[in-house]
C-alpha cells in the first residue's frame, strides 16, 4: 500500500486536500478502510483497471470512484502507478474488443469482414470515374457485388 500527503490547505486544522492511499488488492483496500485516518481517500487499483477496460474517460473514472476531477488529476500526478493501471486496463479493453470483432468476422459477419479488411489490410473501395465527351459530365461508379453464401 502506498501513501502520500500534500495538504496545501488553509490555517484551520484538517483543511486542505486529504491523503490518498492506493490499494492494490481487495485485502489492502479493506485494511486501508480500517486503518485510515480522517477523510483519507482509498483508490482501489483493481477497480480503476476494471473501469478503464471500458475505455472510460478520466471524468467518468473520477465520478465512479467519487473523486473530484481536480483531485483525480493530482492523484494521477502523485501516483504514477495509477496512470499505469489506467493504461493497462484500457489496453485490455481494446484487446477484448478486437477479439470480439475478429470472432464476428470469422463467424461470417460480412460488415465486420469488410471493416477489418479496411482497417488491418489497407483494403479500400475503388470508385473509378468515367467522363463521356460531347455530353454533360456524367460520373459512373462501379460497385463490385459478390454473392453471399448461405447455409441450406
């Protein structure tokens, strides 16, 4: 468990931003709840990673963890491990989405096959233009249609 304090508040006792504690496991989070002093904020890293898997925005993460956006930025600056956790969660979420897209394409989803072909293989729709002399300018677009195989 990692703790850091930087209370830059007024002259009154207890003023300023409260300490934050990073909890890496559910056990550490429970211990921090029991042992915390005052209004210490406990940031549950597994929960942060789980939220980041949905590619949530910084504001959404802060709201879910009940932390103000300003405090969230400060905690990210104070605890580099927090940003690493967010990055790891987002990478896992992106990979899961890619797997699901790939599975949909391999299961025969034509739209997903076309989209992945364009994204990963650099494929594109060709649209040649033909101009006919002596007439108004006419554009003809050719579309290649391919039959879809269906199971019977």
